[in-house]
């Protein structure tokens, strides 16, 4: 599966710890991330991650473009709900595209915990069919 990993600055530590904990699952998949998130996760885990631009510089939109091309299967986005982001419109657009294309999206650690276990259990096989039929 193609998985996007994104975290706002105050959630970076959390997504790094999540990635270390579930490295054994994540390594079986094709990983993408916004710039800084991807760099930090790769440094901490050694995982191979395709990095887009940093979020404020267009990274969220690049991931959105992948979604619109049916090139993303899951978005794990550790959002910071307590800090205003300069690129809020990009973030909303990314989340909107997840809804348009019915791409699973989680926006916090609790959701990510459930989703990663679903991924491990094979609950994402429907995405292969959805992708092929698009
Ligand atoms: O701002 C972000 C998502 O909206 C994340 O971007 P970075 O991973 O480059 O910090």
C-alpha cells in the first residue's frame, strides 16, 4: 500500500515514536511524507521514504495530487489542533480530497494505532480492487 505520513511540528515526536513502534509494518509498504516529517522519520528509523516538499511549501498539495490520481491508499496525518498553520487551505484541500476519493485518513495517534493494525491484518485489500477499478 502507498502510505502518506505527515505531522505538524508539535506532533513530530509523536509520529517518530509511532514509526519506530510500527517500523516492522511500515517497512512492508511504500512510504511517502511531507519534507520535514519524512526526513525525521527516515533518520530515526532508516525507513525508505519518498519525500515531497515541506507542508507549508506545497507538500500537502503534492500528496493531494497523488490522491487525485489514485496513487495513495492511506493518509496518516498527525495534526496539531492547537496551532494555526499558514497553509491551512492546503491542509483542508488534502483532507477534502481524501473524502472525494474515499481514501482512509486518520488525523491523530489514536486513529493511527487502529489503522496500522487494520493494515497489518490485511483490511486494506479492498484498496487493491478500488485502485484497479478506478
Ligand atoms: O505542515 C505539514 C503538514 O501540513 C508538515 O510539513 P513538514 O513535514 O515539512 O513539517
